[in-house]
C-alpha cells in the first residue's frame, strides 16, 4: 500500500521538498513508524475534553489513555490509521453518526482485516445475533478493549472478570462454585473459565439443545483427561459411564439432530448444576444420595422409591456395585458366543456333510 | 409322485403370525440397534431417517407392543386349538428330539450313514420356536421395565432398570445373530433349500420335500405311499393334496 495514496498532505509536502532541494534528486520519503504516527495522534487524543457528538444528542469521549495504549499488543506494530482509516487528514473531515452504536459498528469492521477468523466466528455467535436484533450485546472492543488490547486470558481470571461486566449474577454464582474456587486458588490453570465451556467468539445460545447436547464433550474434555484429574482424585470414567447409560446414549444420538430448546435428555449440567456446580460430597450437592431423588424429579416428577438406584452413579458395574447388572452382562458375554458358535458350527457341519454326499 | 403335489403344512393363522413377527422383528432391529450402537455413523443416519430419537423410539415402542400382543394372541390360539379342537402339541420337545439331535450330529460326523428321520417339526425347528418364545419374553419384559422405570422402581429395586437395559440389548443382539445365521441358513442357504423355502408364506410343502425332511410325518399321512416309496420312489402314483391330520400349534 502506497504511503502517498493515503496521505495526500504528505504528497504535497514531498513535492514542495523536491522543489526546495535543487541538487539532491528524489529524497527518501520520511517513513513514519506506527509509534511515530501514534505520537502524532496522541498529541490531540490525550486531551480528556476531546469528544464526538452524535445526532441523537449523546456524546462520547475520544480520549486515548497513553499508558494503557502503550501496554497494548498492537502498540508499535499496528498504526492508528490501520484501524481508523480516513482520519489521516487534519483536521479530520466532518462525519455524522446517528448514535454511538453506529459509530462503534463502523469501528468494529477494522478488526476483521487482521482477525478474520475470530470475526467470522463472532458473526456465528449469540452476541452478534442479539446485536443484530438491536439488543445490547458486546462487540470486539467491549471484551478486548479498543486501545488497551492485551492477551485476554492472562491471568486466567481475567476472562471471568471480562464476562462479569455484563453477566455479574452468573459470575457471582460461578465464583462460589468448585470451579470458581479453583480459579481463585493456587492452581488457576486447572480451572475452567467462561470461555472454556461457552467458547469465546462463536458462543452458542446456552439454552439451545445444540449446545446442551454437547455438554458431555465439553465437560469430558477435562473430566476424561487422566493428567488433569489425577491431582484431584477424580474418576475419568464419568464420560464413558454416562454414555453407556440411557441418558448418554440418547444425548449422543440426538446431538446431530438437535434443534430448539425442548429438553431431549439429561446431560451433565442437569444433575450437577451449571455455574453453581459443587463437589459431589459437598453439602448442597445435587448429586449426593440424600438429594438425588429430588434431582431426578426435575425431569421425572413421578420418580419415587428406589428410582435413583437405576443410575449407577458413574460406576462401572461390578460384583460390589450393581452385581445384578454385572452378572447379567457376564452371562451374555459367555452365552452369546456359545449359542452363535454352536449354531454356526452346526451349519458348517451340515453344509460339509451335504457336500460330501454329492 | 409328482413334484407338483402339495400338502398343507401351515394354516393361514400361522402364516400371518410368521409374517407379522418377521415384519416386527425387522422394525424392532432397525429402531433398536441404533440405540445399542449409538456412536456409529450408521446409527445417526437411521435416526435421521426417522426424524429424531423420540420418533424412532415411538416406532420401537409401538412395534414392541405389537409383538407383545402377537405373542398373547399366539398362546391364546394355541390354547383354543388344544382345548377345543384337541390339537396335538407338536412343538413340545420330546425324548425323540434329543435322540434326533444326537443322531444328526453323528450323521454330520459320518458316524451314521443316514440323517435322523424327523416328525412334523424337527429339533432345529423346535429349538428356534422356543428360542423365539423365551427370547420374546425377555425382550418384552425388559422392554416394559425400560418403558416404565418409575413404576418398576416404586415396588422393586432400582438396579433392575440397568439390568433390563443390559438384558434387552444383549438378548436383542443374540436374536438378531441367530436369525441372520441359523434361520437364514435353514430357510435360504442350505443346499437343499436354496434360494428360498416358501412354505411359511404359501403354507404348502411338496410331498417330495415332506417325505425327505419329515419322513415320520409323511409315513403317518401316507402310510401306503411310504411302503411303495421304499420299493420304488419313481413309480409312486399321484395322490391329491391332503390336509394334515391335525392343525399344529406353533409358529
């Protein structure tokens, strides 16, 4: 991209310089680095009184915090004019914005030039869907900031802090959950933060079955990982045992065809809770034996008696746990090969004898 | 004896029952196996065919109920025939069946020169019939436990529900394997049968086949011809199609 194309005033200056310098030929154009350009912009934009007025009567500051901007991953690499094209002319040509939303919508386009993949993921996400309908939803700069762009997950707790700007009630519940406490503890890297389950740009509607029926994969990502579960003494069989049961099998089958938000089957969060998830043996745990019937009744209002025992609590059947299930399974492990083997042998013998007779 | 002479082997009721059970078996296997092999690609394709898991399960349950009613009807009719028409219980295993089985096995191993001489239903047919009856009872019983887990758990241990799931899943697999090996071989691929034993659909068996496969029944039906057949099978005079002496219960 030509420097001159975007800086007509610079072209004028250069022409003047050529005529003013008779014997040196064409001088090197003074190439302005992104930092140098920023210096020029900050000359005005550090001023807290600099503002833009919108047609709807609202105003917005145009101040840029020098120190915050200096921390940005973009600082010194991306020039102001790359995100704000058409503002090189000073004074800036007059522009009219109906509202702050319109102003921000224009600015957002700038991100996709470099971050096309994340931008298009965002377009698939629930935040964009809300924004499209005219609702209040965050765009790039609401989570990443406009000028103080720093790695969003450093430290990890920053992710939940960012989301809590709008989702403060959820953030509060999460903070007291087993995952939230882990995040605040000495091993924050082990804790799932908002974006680990919800993703960051292509966030799905959390009430949709398309999202909920993938919960086993979401939770299983960590909970079937031996390395991750070892320090906490947690079983990694939780996913396989869930999938082997009626609920898990239904979730696997229904996931590719999921639509709407009518519950098809119970997934992890239906029994364990979502943001309020606790340790299984903690008081108030939805899955401890005393509370299990009540948890079942959320979906099976008629559940009574020994119904919770129909679920083997993520244990694989054994002689100690669920002996009837174990023995039935072992019976068929022997019986099916015995019967089918016997019949196939008889078929082969019959066939052989017929052939021999001919 | 002409190859075009027939004996009625199965009544209309029996042929309809076979057709109903066969159709239900196919529907139940088609709607059941995707649930057993839930993580395979073809399972997802079959679910898509039905428009979703709830729809597929609905078909499975309706077919299951139909099988339950078909089983009840079957035993009701057998009882009726036995009590009212004094029919012979030709499907009940007898001492002779065990002798036949051993004889047949010895024949396969070339320890006997001739195959066992079977009556109306041979031990293989009886085995398959009773296999179906007991398998059916397990499938219908465990299916009902899975359909009404809340009712079951109110009175019985909850562990029966995952037990029923294991039993339903494995018994179903076994039934399927028996049918695609044993039944398909005996009704289609056995060298003397190939390509298709139509008797259960037409109800008729040729006298030739009856004499070959059920010689003892043939002797009871046609005592004169049997004697002649021993002398010379080629010169046996033609005889009109005959009714069996008594309607036989069993599918």
